[in-house]
């Protein structure tokens, strides 16, 4: 069994911007228990599959490839910070992703194919974002207010545009020092003819 997910990778210049945003937030929120995501692990997740058996791996790869060929490359805009589920109860600190309907079509197509293979879809509707940090459940009300104030006053604007022309299947290995992601498959979105 391996833990797997399907995602879009970000170009180096966007990753560099995310490092700056994360460092700024880390300084402003120093002392609050937040697990910050290393920049090499920040990506746009399209679907978390969970455990995939060796027997199912080829089926997942084939379905991802079959979905990719019916879409074309498109651009996504990255910027602005926020939290899930709400400013009153921050659990995830994120940077937003604005995308054309093509992203929703790709995500929906992947989800449709993978649920047919028996993988569970998210209960919440797909909301494209890049996770910067996960807030500990043990924070106190003052720390919650602090996070909310920092996010509300955050001056993070537009960080750039990323071209989506590939989809990746990643393996996730959980280690004591955090998750390590390894690419298992990359499929191209074909250019329009």
C-alpha cells in the first residue's frame, strides 16, 4: 500500500514567492503552534486518494492519463491569503488560486474516474488553494484571534501566474520530520491543435 494524491506542481518563481509569504507569516505568528509546509511540498492538490494498493496503481495511472488527454493547458493566478474553515476557527492557512473553468473540469473529471475505482471524494466542494500551514488544535482563543488579525491585515496580493500543462501522481511517505512526496507519474495536457 502507498498513500497517494494527484496534484499540480508550481514553477520555481511561484515557490520563491511562497517562501517569502511563509517567512513573513512565521515571523508575525511566532510562538503559535503551526506546522508550516516546506515549499517543496506546496502544490495544488486535485484529489487525495489515500491508500493505493500495488494492484490498483496501474489502474490509477491509466485513468489519470485518460483524463489528461481530454484537457488543454491553462493558466492559474496565485495570490491573497486566507484560512479554513473560518477566521473564527483557523485550522489551515492558505494562499488562494484563481482558475478558469478548465481547472474545475480537470478536477471533476479526475474525481469522477477515481471514485469509480473506489476512492472517496472529499465531502467539501473543491476549493483550489495552496496550504502554507496547519494550525494546532491546542491553540488558545488569544492565538486564534492573533492568526485572524494577521491574515485579515495581510498585504499579500497577486504572486504570479502558473501554467498548468502537467498533472502528477505523487506518493506520500509520512516520516517523523514530515511528509516526503515522490512523483510516480507525470501526464501532459496536450496543446490545442
